[in-house]
């Protein structure tokens, strides 16, 4: 297991959209080898904060430091894995084709990458069908496999358990814990209180765009 050290740090980050303040003065740090869960009501700024960490949105003010993890947007994205409540897979490609495409984009051998992920994520015969024919759990399994095909050091998950049954949620939890134990920075946004507790991660609470103390 890699040594745990703070790799991603937000300092007084604010994000506005016109008159709307989605994130207001948030400071926090996410460490390698740990899981951090971002929780709060709808509209509290959770997904916006995750998008800022993932370089999909730029903060209006404040700063995000990635330390030795990466420098610059392109290098950050090379070490980033993203899993959302939508799979973002190409629906007319098979699961295998989606995984192999992601491997190529990250400079990995597609055949070797597919062989690794098929075994780890228990991808059955469905993986050779178009993604549009999949169940919710099958789509999510391929989405996670694709996101981890390059062994990212920063893993971001936005409501990843949406529509999953208990077995699929447990499989996802096990994978998240494994990635954390390998030293990855893992940040998870979820409304699923049971799943959040199950991961055993630290919690950042958001309300009206601000970081607040956890409710009693």
C-alpha cells in the first residue's frame, strides 16, 4: 500500500454562474489512500465541487492544488477516472469496444486492458452486445471498468449507485475500497446514506454551496 499523503487541496474555492453561487469559499483536502464522501441536500454544490476537482469546471476564485499527482489540466485528466450516474458509454458500441477505446486513449494495450477488466469486473457474455441493450447494473459495471482501465490515481464518482441493486452496490463498494487501498484519491458524491456509511470514508458536508459541520 502506498503512503497516505494529501494530494488534492482546495483553498477557498468559489464557483458562480451569474448571480447563482454554486460553491462558496470551500476549503478541504483529499488524500491518497482514503475515501472522501461529499454529502448534502439537492442544490448544495456537491456535483459542482466534484466537477471542479475533475477539471470540468474552473473555479471563479480560489485554487485547487494536485501536488505531485499532476500539473496542468491535460496531465490531471490523464490520471483521472470518472464514474457518474450516467454511464457515458457509447450506446451503439459493445462494452468491450468501449473499454478498448478507453484503453487506447490512455496509451494502454486494448487487448491486455480488456482481459484484466473482464476478469476483475465479472463481465459476462453481455459485454459483446451493444451497450444500449444493457440493464442498469451492466452499464454501470462497464462504466466502472472503463474508468479504471488506466489505473487512475484520482477517482471521482457522482451518484454511482443510482438504479443499482444491493448486489451491484456491494460490488461497487468493494472496487472503491480496493482503489483506495492501492493509494488512489477517491472522492464520492452520493445521496445514498447507507452506501456512504458502508465505504467508511470521511465526510464533507455541503449546504447552500458551503462546507458545513455534519448534522447531528
